């Protein structure tokens, strides 16, 4: 921290420190409080102009001392610093000159651009007390150069008609002449706070050097930078308002415009200060900010302590109130783009393990340099001992597109840091369906050792926080309860619900974040496969449903029409209901499951999602010779193959056809290729056999029937009972003779192991009609015509159709029964 009078009065001591041990140099250093400086003037009874003359005289004397006591190198260094200070003096003395402003946007444009409505009054530069707001605790927040000059801690010669854009925080003292107990610098020069923007790697208004003292005289908060800038100052405040707000706008030609906002909670004395830097170019810029603050809180040598972790720090002189600088909220989120901080001392000492930053910009111009953030600071841990102190804040470099902005700043307040209320809250579940009117209750527990009552607030996603209720604390400073979640405030997907409390003395609790998800029940079906004339099973589950988002275990059931009919080979949609097992009557969804019904001649190409069903073909030499060309032969084979194909995921036509064959008009077995179009237009091929025989080989014959037919084991009932077969019955005929035909069946009476016969219990169920099959009665199984000529004619009798047992009460005993059936194929369709 640079303290003008102090440095000049003890200048010889500070310079000789370069040639003496540090301990000796520190022993020679004197410090003065603001009251002592005031008393110095009072003792001399100097007028304002005389004070200035004495100041200038002391500077000259000090410069002479420096030049006589240092080497040539030292003379050059001190000459540079003297030049810088002289330039500041010239600025002070020439302040009545109004330079030409670089821009001319006007107040009306400014109010519209930055949404500054009529509730804000315009402040006039040069007035005395318009530019500040006072909290109930007596802390004043304002702009230097926009308020009482004495309170602003500036040279009182002249007035700035241009205003001055640097925040100041100060606390009233014991008298009108001693109420300059500043949060920042007590010097008569503007070296308190410097805001240093970097545009594309270049620091704006860098000043004479890169030291701490150089930083104090650089940046966009210096009058030397602001004097030709178009600036506006606004204020919204009233005697009965609980908050006050100051706003300022500055236009620059350095790649950014600035809006400063200071919002003050007057009862708590908490000030939120924000600097928004807006890219005013038509191109991207790489932007960053470094802020240097010279601290003065009741004393120029003030210790700095941590508020815990990276929350911030406070300054406090023993027996005085602490001054707090807040960088993070209660949830450890950075308030602004300031994510780096370094408390530092203006001293050459490195004792106690503290880093010396005297005459050194701790960050330099490298924003990758880490600060003190991320260290395991404990609350009230001393970061800087009681020496002349300051601190720096920094951002990361951010690329700003035209019109984009970067915001910096912090929150400040006087007074002891209060113990925050501790809030804990949770819900029994965090995932709900959109059908739930009241998803769940939030249970909360609140402990607060400072307050007597707490207001509880809730915030849904990006909405504004809402007051739930105010709760009185019990004798243990505790309260708890339940809060219903409002379904109407939640949207589909992930939601953030935040809760926090604020007690009657204005201290907020930690923020509790609840992740709440709202789902619309959905499911993606698997491609199902079922054998012809068998029921589609819903087990295993993953054979029916591929993906789903049920919260609890899912359950499956058939749709209103029951299981899909599987009597014919091909594709069908099965209606299946997927439900949540906890709320199956409410949370359910109908799923259309693609169902592929296959037989023994069906080949499923699951990778390409194509099904092809076809039988081997039998032709005669005469039929092959009758084909005029290859296309006619391919069509004949395709018709004889009874080709049927479909896409397995939706039943669409895959354009299947017989595309080639090796078949000749000679006896033998040949190949034919069926080609279909699968997934992603891939070509799928399947081969079938083509048997060519001489015409004399045609016949009418039973090729294959099952050796045995087993019926299901059945309990003896008091009513008539139908008994199904255990398996389907497949029959293969050769009907290549090309005549009308008839297949019938008869059977002997069933006998048990004791030789006891049972009559008329075997029936043939055909087309919904029943007929007894007995030794004396043959029942028709199938009628065929010449058009059905084939050497591989298949008949399938399902388990619950065709031959069945029909058992009447008392007709059988608890024994095994057997019979013999006879199949008869004739070329006479009459019986």
C-alpha cells in the first residue's frame, strides 16, 4: 500500500533498506494513522493551500535526500518514481480542465442500452454527497470524486467536473474531520483500487511500472484514464428503502464498455459490487481482469484472515469490527469471474512463511499463475500478519464474442462473520413420472445458533426464489418439517430444486441442491420371434423389451386382444402393456412389439433384419422344358417355393425374389438363390434345392407321419375334459401325381394296461367341428386338388387342433391308455 505522506516523510529510511539488513530497515520504519495525519495538519494550523505546498516541499526535500544517499542506479530508479508522482500532481492541479471526450452516446442511449429506468436519478459530477449510500451501520458506499472530497480522501484543491469512477467504502469516525476510516487507501492520491483489464494480452493503461505501487497508479479506475471517457452516474435510493443502488457506465475505445453496479442492503451493510466488461468491437477479443486493492481498515497495517477455504477473507484490527471480502457463495460457487486471489504485504519481510510482494505484481501479466485459491484455508486462519497490506484478484482469460461480457467483483460488508444456519434437505425419491400430481415431500432439518426464526425459500430451476414459510426455532435452535414438491414447476428431464434459509438477522444458510427428474414412461421393443402356432411368451423380459425407463421393476402383460394369432407364418404387431410394478394402474404404456412367426422352412437373417420362408422345389423335366426363357424358369421356381419374405423390424416388403438357378431339364438336384434387401440396403441371399425328376416318377403317397402321438397328462375330472397333444403333428405327402386327393384317419379303441377298452374318446377337430375317430369311422384330415401337386406337401396339426381326446366323467381310470391310428391317402375325394 502506498501512503503518500508516510512514504515521503520516511523516504531515506526506506531507500537505505537496500543497503541494510531487513530487520534493521523495519526497525526504522514509522507508521501513522489517519487521525495522526489530521493532527499533524492541525498542529501546524495550515490552510488547504499551505498543506499542498508543504506536501510538495516535502517531496522535493525527499528527492534531494535520495539523490545524495544512493548510487547512480538508485538515482535513476527514484527519478522514475518521482516523475510518476509528479504526473499525478499535475493531474490533481489541472483537474478543472475538461478534456474532449472520445465518444458521445448521450444519456438517453445509455439508459436504454443498459436498462436504467426512470427510477434511477442521474448524478451530477462535482456535487458533494449525491454519490453515496449510507447503511444503518454507518458504512458509506460511493464513488470517489462524486461525494464529499474530504470523505473521499482526495486532495481538496479544486473540484472534478468530470466525476471519478472508483468505488470507495468508508466508515464514519469520531468527528467530522476524522471520519475517514477508509476501507481502502488513506492517501491523498488515488492509489486505493486499480482495475486492470487485459485485451489480447495487453494491459490497458499499464502505468509507469509493474510494481504494486505501479499498479496503484494504473488501470481504468485512474483519473488519468477516465478524464477523456464518456461516463454517466446513476443512483436509486430513498429514506424508506431497504436497499440502495449505484450504477455507472463508461465508454472506451479499448475494446470494451463498462457497467458498474453497486447494490447495498442498507440494514445489513452488505454491498454487492459488479464490473461488467462488454466487448464493443466487431471481432472476438481475449479478455481478462486483474484488480489490485490497497487496504486500510482502521489502520494501514491490518492483518488479513481467511473466511474458510476459498470463500474470501477479512481484515481486522484488534478490538475493531472486521471488514469482509466475499468471493464465493455458501455453495462454494465463485460469485464472479474472479477465481484467483492473493493477499499480499507491502513489506520486504518473508518472516513467518508469508510471501513478500513488495514492488511486485504477484500475478504479473500471466493469468495462468495460480493464487492462494485451492489451499486448505481454515476459517479465521491468518493469511497476512499486521503489516501494510493489500490484495490482488484475477480472472482466467476468456474469449468474448462481439457483445459478450465478463463480470468481476465481490461482496463486502462490515461486522463479524455470523455463523450460518445449517440446512439439510432431501426427498425419499428423486425420479417421478409426469403422471404424479405430488411427486414427493422434501424433508428438511435446520439448525441456527444465531437466529430466532428462519424464512425458508425454494427455487425451481431458473425461476426466482419463493418464500415457503417462516419457522420459529425451538430451544435447541432447531426446526424441521416437510415441503411438498410442486409438480407444475418441474419439467420433463432433469430439474434443479434449491432450498436455503435466511434468519431474522439476515444471515443465509447453505444452499441445498436437489436433483429431481421427471420421466414420461417410454419403452423400446425388442424384435420378437415365435414359432408358428405357439403363443408369444412374455418371458424372458428382455426378449420383448429392449429399453425402458421405469423407475421400479417393470411388469408385462398382453394387450386387450390377448396374445397375437400365430397360425400363419409371417409378421405381426403384438400389443403388450409395460407398467411400473409400484403403480401399474397409473404408470403404463402400450408397446407395439414386432413379432416374427416362423416355421421349419423359415430362415431369419437377424443381422440384416430379413426373414425368408421357402420350401425346396420339385420339378419335372417337362415343366423345365416348358419354360420359354430363364425368367420363366425363375418365376416357376419362385411359385413352387411358396416364397414369403418380410423385414423383421416392421414387416415391410424386402423385395425378395428368385434371382438365379443352376436348374437344367435333366434329372438331378440343383440350386436356386433367393435375394432380398435388408438393413441399410444390404443384399441377403438364401439358397434352396430344386429337384428335377422324370415325368414317370409322379405319384400320390404318404411320405412321413409321426411314429407316436403323445397327449398331455390330465387329471380325472367330474366334467367333460379336452386333452391336447404334447407337440404339433407334422405330416408330409407326395401329391405330385396332380390329381384330387383325400387324407383320412381312423383309430382303434384306446386300451389301458389291464386291456380295458374305452370307446369314442378320440376326436378330430377340423374347422371348428368335432368328429369321432373310431375303428368304424374315418375322419377327414385334409382334402387336396390337382393344383396342390408337390413332392413335399406339408400338413401341420397344432397341439390344440386335429386329433384330441374328449373324456367324459367316469370314462377312464387313472392309468395309461394307448391306441393305433391309420392314415389313408386316396385319389378319390369321395368316401
